[in-house]
């Protein structure tokens, strides 16, 4: 996955392998999931867990690999700010 951000003179480009997504979710603090769970209404609040997130990402990776090159986010603001996420 390629993430590109351009805002004024600031430019950033990141390449993130899809295979690392489940591994990266292990490093998200539990407090972040607790915060998301507190803002989610029942009965869905029980699904906001690190394990569920890892399972969903793991299941989606196979489908995402079949659409390599697909641009899933493309945002251009009037001030020239640009964000693009390409698989």
C-alpha cells in the first residue's frame, strides 16, 4: 500500500506492505481500543477488540491483493492539500 500526502511545501510518501497490517495492529495500544469501544453503541461495542481487528484485516488481505494498484482514497482540497492511498 502506498500513502502519499502533499500539503504546501510538505510532501510525504510511505510504502506499507499489506502483509504487515495484522502485525502492526499488535502495536496499537489497548487504550485506543478502549476509547473506540466507549464511543461505540451496544451491541457492537463488544466487537471492538484488538483480536477482532487483526482477524478482519487478515481476512481482507487476500481480497485486497487481487486489486493491486486500486486507489482507495483520493482527496484534493482547495488549498492544494492532497492525500492518496493506493493498494
